[in-house]
């Protein structure tokens, strides 16, 4: 098979790397890819924009592409699957109408409310004054969300009504309405990524992301600064409930709307102190960095799973096989991220980091004049496996300091929820 992987982050490097471990996959082409996919044996980068559907479609037809796997939400929300399917290219990823589960939080909320899927109560506003008046009647904390895609910057968990008002004003000022004001639920967050062929679902191992930039889960929200899997909070019993109460009913509800959803249904869940799962948001794609921690534990060939979704035969597949043990991914970012950061700094030490037993996935990197340089906010993901979390965390943190670039930053507490005392770096 020749597979297209669309996107250029750590998630896409992990997808390409895992796909190339399948005997049936001869070649992966990443669009546009990054410095890591450029160096991956069997993989080639193609410099096209992810929204250049015509260019991607032409390439797929001319080069006999067997399947396209779409990484990021933007091309899905813009309808890449619809476009490529019309060219008879098989695509792993939902159609534009299905991608609304991520591209419109209001749409997703209505779907959940109609299907009785647990999710925090909310109100939707298209007018700033009505939203501000409504906030006067609320008690903090409250959550303020942009309806549409916001690259991880559309959610504010406001601890005061004043902060919530400022968030509402800022969203309206930036044209990001409608705005959703949501009840704030507490507990532990967990990411459950499920594969679906539009009929059945198969959940992957649950993962726990670290969304804030600062240690101790402080500071601004990011795309994710590190992750561990399998998250012990999602016990097998809880995973069974998540499948029965959330994932399968969502797929059924999509199908009842006539939506043919073949791809990842990613549930961002809060597990309440009473142990009940509730949906904070759905995404229509693999999570990042979750994918960088989950895929190294996968034993079933990835291409088999993705093809089973695309060909609507997931129900016939044997249970997904996993390696035992634990996985941790520490994201290495450019200083200043998630605000402004520099690109073009030389990166050293990846081989030495990998000699410590970790695997380094590239996210914001590129090769410029034969040198690997930074090219994004989240630059690398250092993933390590271990028999248990302490081993995986220790290995990841032993490897990470070998990596060097100007102003690099990483959190020193990824996995603090599962680490024994003394495992995390000082
Ligand atoms: N790690 C969060 C996300 O992929 O949206």
C-alpha cells in the first residue's frame, strides 16, 4: 500500500512511523510532513498545503494512493474527505458534516443533548450583551468556549465572572461567535480516542494529556505538553461504560442523521469525583500528543485498523492487541509557546536522546540547508515505554536533556499523577 498522511505534526510523524511497521505498507507520503518524516525510511514529504485539495487529489490519483489518513481538524472541517472520496480515494477521516462534531461545539452539544449523552449544561450566545447579562446571573467558575475551531485557544475556564466576561468580550471582538457558556465540572480529564467505521466503535487506550504550559497544571492552555497512557483512571469497567454510554450512542446518533463517519471519534472526558464520565468536547481526529504515546503501545498493525474503518468492517476485526506496560510522551516546545516563539533554531542531540531508549517524534521541525531546525511551537515529543509509569517517566526524562536548541522548554512533571516520589526530575 501507498498511504498519504496529511499533516505535519508529531501526530502525523507517529502515524507514518507506525504505518510503516505494517508489512502491507510500502510507502508513506506526508503532506507536508516535517523534519522527522523527511528522515523516516519509506516516507517522503510532499510540500503541499493541507487545504490544497486539488493538488492532494491529483497526487493521489497519479501515484495510485491506497488510502489517505487525515491528521488535523482543519482539512476535515473544510471537507477534504468529501473531496477525495469524490475522486475515488479511500479516506480515513470523517466528512465535513461529521467533522462538525469538532468544528461546531454548539452542533456537538445539540447532538449530545438529543442522544442523551452526558455533557455539562450550556447556553449559546450570538449577541455579546446577552452573553454578558447572562454571566451576571451565574456563579464562578464557568467555562467560556468559542463555537468554532480555535487551535486550542478557544476555551477559558474562568475562576471569576469578571474573567469570564473578559473571555466573552475577547471572543466577540475577534469574531469567534457564537459563544458557549458552560457549567464547570471538576474531576480528572481523560482522552479516549476511538476508531469507528460509522457503525461500531473500538476505543484505543485511554490517555491523560497535560494541557497547561506550566508545571502543576498552571498557565495558559496549549495543544498539550505531554501525555501518558494507559490512564489508570479509565479502568476497564469505566471504559466499558464510556463505550456503552458515550461512544456507541454518539456513532448511532451520527448515523441517524445520515452521517457516514469513518475515522477517529475522540472524546475529551471529565471523570467526575463520583466516577461518572461526561463529555467536555469531541474531536474528529487523532489527538496530539496522545497519538505519540498511544501508537508505540499498539501491536495490531495500524493499517489493518484504519482500513477496517474505511471499509466498514470494524465489527469483524479481532480485539485490538496492545503491548503491556506504560508510555509517556514529554513535549519539547520553543520558548514563548503558546504565545510568540522563534523558528529556525538548530536542533541537536536527538540521536543521543534516542540512545537512552526513548523515541523522538518530530512536530515543529524542518530540514533547512541539510540542518534540522525548529519550525513550530511544539517542536518534538520524547516518548518512552516502560514496564510501569515510573520506568517510562524516568526513561523519557533521562533522554530529554540530550536535546538542545535555543530557548527550549519542557514541563518537568509529565505523569505527576502516576509517578512515585523521586521519579520526576528535580
Ligand atoms: N491534545 C489535545 C488535542 O489533541 O486536541
